[in-house]
C-alpha cells in the first residue's frame, strides 16, 4: 500500500496507538509505483488495436442510438405541440 512505510503495515486496531503523521517518502512512493507497473500485463499491439476498434465501434453505435432517440423524441414533441 502506498501509505505503508518500508513494508510495515498498521493493523486496524493498532491505528490509535500510532501517530497519524507517518507518511511515505516521495522516493519510496515512486519505487512502489515502478514495482506495481512491472506487475502489469501489457497488451500486445494486435490486442491494443482490437480493443481500440471495439471501443470506437461501441461509441459510434451508442452515438447513433442516442441521436436517433433524440430525433424521434424531437419529432414527437413538435407534432404534439404544433
């Protein structure tokens, strides 16, 4: 955890006895970030292209759906009040 210092962790019951001002140094925080990024399984180029394509197609479909619904509701409101 980012608030742990040098591998120490504070149990819930022990929190009251410890001072609340114990913080992680910036250098330790950066080392922890780098260690976590090494654990990440990065997608391959083909997976990245596939995920991006699927996301863009989904967004385009949702835009078309919302735009179509907006157009239908607009025509219905104009018909009702004119």
